[in-house]
């Protein structure tokens, strides 16, 4: 089973916010009834274990703003 959880809408950086991401891994593994090492972050870390492939210096990641405008119309049938 593979579950991907993306934080892009919350401006969470999996490299800079690694402690919060690892805490999410702990909560997910517990909630799903999976072993701690079955729920890993982007760099291979999991609950209580540091990410072995996390870069020493986190790259700057910019999140593009949602610029899509959506027009809505309300239609009522009488």
C-alpha cells in the first residue's frame, strides 16, 4: 500500500520541517496499525529515526500560488 501526503498547500517543506513530518509519520503509522518503519518521509526517515538521505542544506522550494480563477454561476429552475 502506498499513501502520498503532500504538504504543498500548507507551505510545509519536508526538508526544513523534518521534525513535524516525522511526527506525522508516527501518527500515521499508529493510526494505520503499521510498523513505524512502514511509514517513511521523503528522505527515508520514520518515527524515531532520522532521514539517512536528507541533504545537509535544504534547497529553497517555492510553492506557486494558485492563480486559477473559477467562475461560478447559480442557476435556479422554477
